[in-house]
């Protein structure tokens, strides 16, 4: 498709519109793809994120049960570390426990002692 001199302003305008659309798409993608998980949370934000009260968070901190960073008198929580802390307390399902037991019992070199 050949563009004549008279069509040049319209072609440039279309190119500009397409570039603006591409820029909008890229910006929206970068906002979506940037992980919010590594954000630092204040104690109130951590309490809200965990659906706990602020005094409960202070209690977890004093018992060293929750990962925390302290800078001066302020407490900060990494959203990624708090999420990992929550996931570490995950209970295994019955089928996961059965699989682990089966794999343990079928290990080579394990004595097969049976009660008679």
C-alpha cells in the first residue's frame, strides 16, 4: 500500500493512535505483572491482610511466631514472607498423608518387621 503525500497526515495520525494503544497495553500489563507480594506492610496493614487484630499481631511478634523486620520503633512485614509463613502452617490432606506413608513404607533398605 503506497501512501501519497496528501495521505501522509492521516497515516501519521493512525500510527500515533496505534502507538498510544500499544503504550496503554504495555503500561496496563506492567501494572498487572508487577508482584504486589514483595510489598512492605505496616502492622495495621499486616493485621488487615491476615484478618487479625493489631494486638494479636503484637502477640505473634513478641513470641517470634511471625516474620518481622524492626526499624527503630516500627515493625514492618514482608507480604511475601507473611504469605510463606501462612503456607508453612498448611495441614496435609488425608490423601497426601497416605502417599507419604506409602512412600516411606516402600523405601528400599527398610526392615520389614511384621508382628505375628
